[in-house]
C-alpha cells in the first residue's frame, strides 16, 4: 500500500516492526535491512519543492542576506566563506587513496563544493559557479567513490548532491546528465550492490556511519529525484527508517556514546538530514521524538571546560571547535544559552580555522541569532546515561578560573571506546591539570597493519598505548586491562554547590581481578576536588595503581603528595588514605614504534598492595592554589548524599 504517513504512522511502524526486530540480535540485522528496503513513508504522489531543495530552499538565501546586512558578526562569517572560496586551488581533486580511504578527497570536495555553491547563490559571481562546476565534473569522472569504505561514498555523494541541487538552474544539460548519472550509479546504486553486502552494514549500526551514510544517500536521492523517482523514493524511505536506529542511542538524556569528536560528525550529519527532510516534506516523520535527541545539545555544551578544551574521552581530540548543529538545537528548543561556547568561535572567526567543509551550515542554521545576546547557561552540573554515562560539574560558566570535572563510565566495547572507564579530566585556574590523550590517527595505524577495530579482550587495539587504562586517569589492577565486556553506570550524584559529586560502580571492569571497585568524584565547597575509590579484593594479593595524566611539571614533595606546576599556577595532589603511599611518576613514552609520541606529559600516582580478601579506600585530594586551605574529612561513598 502506498501511503504518506506522518508522525503517528511512523511511531506505529517503529513500535510494531523496528522495536521487535531490534530485540532479536544479529539474526535480524538482515531483517532490519529488508524492512528498510520495503517500508514507505513517501511515494510518487508526495510533492517536492523545486531545486534547490537540500538544506536551503529556493529563495531562502534572501533572508540570509538580510541577516548579514543587519549583524557584523554574521557578515564576518559570510566573508570568511567567500575568502575560503577565493583561495581554493584551481586544480580540482584527484582520486588519490590514503591507505584504505578516499575520505580525505571526498571531504575536500564537500568543503569546496558546499562553499562555492553557497557563494554562487549569495553573490551570483560567475567565478564561483565555474569553479564549483569544474570540481563537480572532476569528482564525477572518478572511476568510483571507494564503496569499500562507505563513508567516502557518503560524503562524496553529499558533496555532489549539494552542488547539483544548488547549481541546477544554471548547469548545462550536458553537465546535469553527467552529474546526475554519477550520483545514481557511483552513489545510490552502490548502496544496493548485493555483490558487496558489507557496503550495507551501516544501515543497521548505531554509530556515526549510519548517520553520515543515510544523509549522503538521501541528499543524492533528493538531488536526482526527477531522473529516477523510483530509486530516489526507495532510498529516502530506507533512510528514514534506518537513521532512527542511531537516534535511539541519545536516550535517555542526550549523552552521545562516541564522545565529542564523533558527536560533531554523526550528529551534524543527522541534523543535516532532519533539517532537509523537514523542509522538503513538512515533517520529520516523528524522528525527533526519540528520547534524548533534542537534549543532546546540553551534553555537548557541558563537555567543554572553562579552558575551552573538551573532555576528549575515547577517540576524540582535545580542542573544541565550532559545531553548527548547536545552532539548530538552539533554534529548535528556543534556548540560545546552548550557544554560550559557540559564540566565541563566531566572534573569533578571523583567527579560528573552522571545518570549512561544513561552514555554510552556520549561516543556514545560525545567522538569525543575535550572537551578542547569548546568555550563560545556568546548569553547573549535568549527568547523562546511555551507552557511555557521564557526569560534568563546574563552579561557574563565566569564571575562566573555575574548577571543572568531566567524569565517565561506560565500556571499552562502545564504538571508538578506550579502556578509560572511571577516567576524568580536571581544570582549575585556567589550567587543564588532568588530561586525556584522546585519539590517535587511524590511517597511520592501519598502514602498519594494526587491527584497530578488534574489540575482543585480547584484541590488538588494546596494545595501543593511548587506548589502555594505564594511560588514563583511572585504576589498573595487576597491570591488567579493563574488561571489554564490563560496563559502569552513574550510581549516584548531587548538584549541591557545597558537595557536587557523581559516583560509579566499576566492578565489572575488574572482574577476575577485584571483587568490587567504586569511584566517586566531587567538587567540595567550590575549592578543591576529591577522588575516592573503594575496592574489595578477591582471595589473592593484588597491586592497584592510581594514575593521573598531566602536562604539568611534577615535583614529588612528600610521601603522599605531589606538587604540579604550570604557567605560574599550582595543584597539589594529596593522598589522605592510605596515608603511607609513596607517590611516583611513569613515562608516557611507549616502546612500540607505532604509538604516537606524547611529549611534555607525565603520569603521576601511586600503587598499593592489596592483601587477599581485604578492602581499601583511596581518598585523593586535588587542591588548586594554596595547599594549606582547610579541607573536609572524606566520608565513605555510602554516605555521599544522593540527589
């Protein structure tokens, strides 16, 4: 039956079909894809607006021009995009692989074509049209878009689709024919190629691949709808059903399983998808009703500390960057405080190098915002569940010297996961004292034949220095790896300004090494941080290592103290229990040649010998500035008052 269901129809379909097959494990991955290939949300009777119809409808550029004329901040962003266009190489991209990927080229083309097409629509200067058409035809002339690594096809298809759609009225009949055929044969058709079923695995995964690939395919289908309506309708229907799967992963609170960097990737493409289908079909088919999705902007903002660095757990990079999707969330929720960190990137656009391939999104989603009137958030504490539970706490949003702690649970088995469960970052006085190494470049590892994606307990992934618990601010027992099949949730928390805290049960991460392990982290009276670990041993002697990774200079000032100094500021690490520990440091240099170097860093901490069957509390204070300030007695975790 050909129908055009709205939100109610979509919700019914999900509850009857998708929810059922999700319960049945890997056997039903194939059933999911079959369902996606047959479900119908749109049909030939569904009206579509004329070109351009992707992201920015025909005529909508006029409002952007008004916003630019009215606000110097947005004029500066607009001029930045034009400058980028004016400095693009006159030589179009070539099909050059980097390891197993063509992704660098696909992304370069997306940046070039998106910006050039924007410049053409906003200025109608022929130089922008000519350069965009040249890039489009060059990419379409590639032998293929590397479907063995499907992100390459997805971003390439998105790039060509935007250019084709936005330049459609001015392209020659010959150029239209070449570009449309390439989108349909090298893009859309490859997503149905049964000779290579692995191409289609992204349809049923919960991670960023699903979001990016479905967006690329949908853009390609919308761009070429008139040339093959049957294929376009099939692709769009499939994408609406498929992209709902990763959107469920934002529940229940908005925390994103894969961390900051992949939030920026997956969520941005997800919002590109939603923004486009809402404009084209006047509905999002109920997708934004998925629990947690519209709240994920809170998560992203809380990830950024007073220093401007994000909590870069798992495969993330530490510097925060402009996130255009935050402007979409702010508009949708009518909450401009979500832009408190983003506004600094807009103001500093001349000196800040944004991700040029998506910069026009900032104008599409953000230019109506009065960036000078963005208020500070009011929530100093935030916690979220899901696959990677997290907690964030700070003294203030407006004080650059405020104390900030980001604390995570979760599991190493999550996509892009590290053995970093229980780890945290900590800032005070404008310094990030406790750091996370974050990501290591994939391509270099893959070219050395490292099996980067083997998540088994003995997988080669865990031999990478940055991925192991020994290189994170957490516990290591008997030099053993955390358990890949373990998982930690946030077990308690409170937002009280006198004792702001979160706790987690990490016991399953140390199965076979410890009977139990619980950690709590608190900011006390807005002055210092306490980290408490309570461990119980099995019937064996164990060695427990407590570690803190830092860029500061470390002076071991006493048996149970270490003094950290950086940029004229200081932090004292004081172990109150057990009082007889001996502080020490460990090098961050790995003996393996494939590990990235970590210059200017050191690991500081201590080890304790845990007798068989014993229990032990470890209470560590992180005291910024004056170490002689009054501190409170640390209570057992069971007495930390929950909200």
